[in-house]
C-alpha cells in the first residue's frame, strides 16, 4: 500500500536540512555547536573541507527535495549517500545538532520506506550528466591551472587544482580558493541537476500507432471534434489492453499532458486511462488532460481519481441552422458582402482534390503568413497541412491567393477548424468570408457540424459584461481582457460569437490544486505560447498529400 505522505515529508525534510546546512556555511551563528571544540583541534585542511562540503551538500539536498517528492529512485540513492556524509562532515566542524538529528531521522525513514521511491529516471539524463561532468571538469582544470600559477611541476600543479575544486587546499589568495571552490560546486550541482531533471522523452507518432489511431477514428471519430488532432507527429500513444481505445499525449516539463477525450470505444476508455495513469506513476510525471469534453472528463475523474475544472468553450455551428438572415447576423452579413464586392472569390475543396502544384503554393503562402517562426498548437492543431481528408478553403483576388483555412475531419459528417492564415495586407473580414462560404458548401461535402476555435474562459467573459455582474466577476473579466493583449482570449471569443454557435464546455483534468500552476505552464509550453526551458527538437511534416491520379507524394516542413 502506497503511503503518499512519505515522499512529501522526505522532500520537505531534505529541503529543511539543506537550508540549515547552507545557513551554517554562510552564517557564523550556526557554526557554534557541541562539535565546535573538536573542530578547533583538527588540522586546517580538514575544517576547510568541512566548511566547503557542508555548503555543497546543503545545495544538493535542496535540489534533490523536489525529486524526492516525485518518488525518484535516483534521488533516494543520492540522499541516502549525502545524509551520512553530511552528518560526518558537519561533526568535524560546526553542524548544528538539530540538523544532524533530523538528518539521521530522515535517513532511517528513507531506508525503511525504500519501496516508496520507485519512479524511473530518464535513461538519457545519465549520459547528459556524465557529459556535463566531463565538459565542466576539463574547463575547471583549465581555469584552475591558470589561477594557481606558480613554479610547481605539472603533476603537483594539477594536484593543487583538483584539491582546490573540493576545498581541500588553503591558497595564499582567497580569490583563488573561492574561485576553485565555486567551480567545483557548480560542476557538482549542475551534474546532479541533469541526473535528476524531469524526463523529456521525444514524442514521435510511429507509423503503426498512426494506422491504429486512424482505424479507431474511422469507427469512433464522430465522438470528439478534437480526435483527429491525436495524429500530430509530436504525440505518443498509449493503447488500452483490448486495443479499442487510446490516449495521445506528450511529456512537457514533467507533466504527462493528454488532450481531448480518449480515442475509440467509450467502453474501453477506462483501460486506456488506467495505463496512462500507471505510466505517469512509473516516471513520477504529473498526469493532466486539457480540452476534454464533459463526457470524457467524467470518465477521467472516475477512473483516474482526478479533478476537473472548466477552462472554456468550443464553438460548434450546426450547418442546418446557420443563416446570414436576421438582425443578430447583420455585422457578419455586411462584412461578407463588403469583402465579396472587393473582388474576393472562395474555393472549398478536399485536400485530396487539390493539384500538387497548387498545394505547394498554399503551403508556401501559409508559411510566409505565419506571425512567428514557431508553429503553435498542441490540443487543437494538427501541425501539418494537406492530409487528404481535410477540407481546404482558399480566398483569391485577381488570381492571387490571399487566405487559407484548413479543417480536419470530425467523423464522417463533421469538420474542425485547424489552420487560419491570411495575407496581412488583405481586406479585414476575409476569414469571416471563408468561414461563411465553408458553411454554405458543407451540404455538398456531406458535413453537418463545424467546430470553430476554442474560446478560453468564455463564460467569465460573457457573464462579466452582463448587467448585475458582481465585483469579483468583473475583476476576473478585466484580468482576462488585460491578458488578451498576449494570448487572444477575448478576440477569439468575439470572433466565434459572430457565428451564433453552440457552446460546448471543455475541461482541464488534474490530480490536485497545487499541480495547476505546473500544468498551466506545461500547457503553454506545449502550445508554444512560452518557450520550453530546453528547446524540443521537432520535425513537422507540413504537407502529406496522396494524389491517386498522379501518384504524387509531397512533404514539406512548416516549422521547427
């Protein structure tokens, strides 16, 4: 039986011990203990080693604390070594008796509860840590060689440098001593950080996984408008034991992030969710889901023991009910008529029906219109252009391409908006024209439902501007409007609302409230709104087109 309090208690205790060690190393008040008399009788080299080592051990324990809370086996091994070493070193100089007692108590608890720390490390982190140790070791030796100087022989000089990196030599100059000690501490700290850092596996959708997902989407794709986005190339897949359901995910900053509902038979969803949760536990990842539906959220919370929070609404337009008539659609109607009179014409086609040359031109134009060098999207973006089943809407003026939309399949009778790009010099309202023309063409395409953009915190924006809204709701709306300067929160809501959609709530699913900030940062990193701490190398296939008439295949990168 798991004891959830053990890793948390061990982590916070490690943090406390490390803080006491650091304070003891930098504050003379903490140096007075019952071991002080003994320290005065020891050789200067030993007390110098104790002083430097206590500071380094304190820093390492503080760094390890988070990995302990995440049940990391490698962190457990490191702490079990550091604690007795720290107590021994502290006894040789100034370690506070309270800190020593806590260290020994924590050591006993860790040994007794060894099985609580089972999380697997990233196999690549070991090689990165060794590479960092080797690279910084060479740098330390080079810098130390220059700092030590003198007329000593080569062997003796290198010996002084090596001892100086661990604080075992008192140099005539304090500058040399502290510089070498700082280099040694930096090497130790960064090596440990790389050894214990959260795992960042490279998510790649294999050909076998893609074929299995497509088979599930062919049968159950109509259940979730976000299902097709599971085919992104930068997602991994976990299948249920029966193979009838799957969860697509990516690990970002220690968060195992899924998007949308599980793919496949709803009766098999629990099996896929259980495997997802087991994989997260094995690696000490935080399990989370962004953008799942209410039905999916109920299964996630019931099977995974998670909590759910509404984060916004998806705009879904019923094609049969859409019309430009009426006062409510006056602004859209006027905008569409104005852009049409300006000479813009639209074409709505399946990507499979596009000639290869035209598809290449569309990809090049869409790439040039992108506002940044980074391709954004994770939960509601495919990351490539030209899958045969996608619907492509293009706007032209005087024979020149000026805007493009791409819709991915949503089962046999629905489509979901994926890509929206236009020439910045084109007429305002061109995107509205393309959406209206797409909705008008849906009957010939056999489409009954169209999913538009996701509106983050739509309910708060809508209620906050109503008559009688309270001060808290108005303040929350004001903050969202302020954040819209960077994240397009309000603008997407306003754009979607023009088409009088049905609002379908979407949720974020999470283990505990304290994990929400971390999940929020990971989601923003996955969507490429903020950079990852370590750049993730991605290979985007921007166009994958199969022309049955010509047998042509074309792939092009949209972003990196």
